[in-house]
C-alpha cells in the first residue's frame, strides 16, 4: 500500500508532506519495496502513528482483571476503532490466585489482530498496577489485597504470561521496595505510584532503577515547595517518564500544561480507562468494587475517582484543547509510551522497519481512518 499526499508525522515532531510506503505490515523506505501499489489518498489529512495506551483496565463492559479473553478481544476491538493500535491491558489489586489466573490466561492468549476477523489492537505488553501499593494511597484498589513487594510473586506472574509484563507499579515507601527495584529494574519498567513517599524515598527508588511514574499527581503526595515528594524527585530525573490522565477530570488543564514543562519530552498520556468506557451511564465493577459512572466521571461510593471513562485518543485531543501543542500531544500518545515500555524499536513512529500502524485524521484531530 502507498499512502499518498498526507502530512506525515516525523520523529522530530514535525509534519512533512510525503508519501508513506507499506509492505507486509511494515513501513518501508520507497515505492520500489512495495509489491501491491494500491493507493490511499491522504490529501489534506494528518498521517499519524497508531496510539499506544500503556495503562488501561478495560472498556465496553469488560475488564482485563475479569480474566476473560473474549472480553479482552472486545476491548482490543474498541481500542483499535478509536485509533489505539497498541495496548497494555492493566491489572488491578485483586486476590493473588486471581492475578495468577489472569496472567496464565494471557500466556495462552491467541486473540491478536493478525488472526481475527475483527481488527484489534496489538497487545504490546501487560501493566501490573497492583498489588505492591501503599494502602494510604490505594485509590480504587482493594485494601485487603495489597501486599508488600514480592520479587518471587512478580516473577511467577511474569513467567505465567510469557514474560509480557512491561510495567509494574511500586510504592517506594513500602518494606522491601528498594530491594525489589534493584533486583528487577533490568527485567521490567518499574513505575512509582499509589504512594505517600517523600522526596528522599522516591529519589532512592529512582536511583535504584525505577524509571516511570503511575498517573502523575493522582494517588501521591502533592508537589509542595518544602516537600516536593515523588513529583519533585521524578521531574529531576531525566530518565523518568511520567504518565498522566488527560480526561479533563483527573487533572486540571493548568497542571497538564505544568506537567509538560516539568517533564519535557517525558510525558506519557494514558486513559486509565475502566469497563464503563464506551458504555452508558450506570454502575459498574472495577476490581471488585462498585463504580458509578456519569459522563466521563467514575467514582466509588465514597466519592474517590476510580479510573476514567474515556479513551486515549480523546485524552490526546483534550490535551490539545488545554493548550498542549499538537505535535507534543501526539508524541505523548505514541513515541513516549512506546519508549516507556521498551518497544520503540517496533512501534510508536512511522519509521521504516516498524509496524505499519497508521491513523488518518483531519487538522482538528477528528479520526478519519485506522490502518
């Protein structure tokens, strides 16, 4: 296939009007390498890499923690239709045996888009958000299932799913967290979050090998001028990427703009979506707890915000509406998340040799087509 005349997004965060060449599902250098020269006219359109959501629990009535692979296929189909072509299903803090079961199920998962009649997102890995959290900052995670960081249990889960875990959330102020980080940071990206950690504790975890922050500003100490906490420590570490939920509810627009300044080139937009995404208002389950959804707002009975009810493409558009330059917002939903989970050599940009996940959109970022 040849995509003609589009404004193609580049790795340097610019747009260049050019043709894009695809052969056997990969981007290639020139038309000479394309056997089927069918053309798609992208005149007047933006040509973007497929989006990469590294933190999402579910959508359209399904949740990864259900351990239901047919439900996961439905999630992946929804994500693909909304321009998210690579996806990390994300677990909640649930019983250990249930975590073992869902990771075993993922080890046998055959529902990739390559062998499905319905187009689906590519599973780029798994995000293990619980159970190694700080109960004082648990958010929508279940208190009774939180446990201390456990290297053996992590490796058991990772082995069960075929070493698909790309991210694991860790509260650095819990017993054994620094040792866990030193032991595992070369096997998985360690994301600091759901924590009351102070600056020094967070800095120690980053020095031990942590390189990621779970939903910046949410479920952590606020950035204070005398107690900068995890936010201050992570902002100073040039190797640390920071997720942020840009649904217009979790984080104020002013703080979205501040985050892009605090973490230049290191913001990872995420949806943190739950099963109500793409559904009507109502009551839904999230990790064994009841969540009420009204519009984009999802809350527990006590009012705690419990994940989002939007998708990553909408989050990217919301970031632009808050004043983030479109080129930066796209990078934060494509290149940065791919880098953050170690798959940038495979996806995240429209570079020869990478997976040909391509979106066509108009200048207002209305999605026109997913290829």
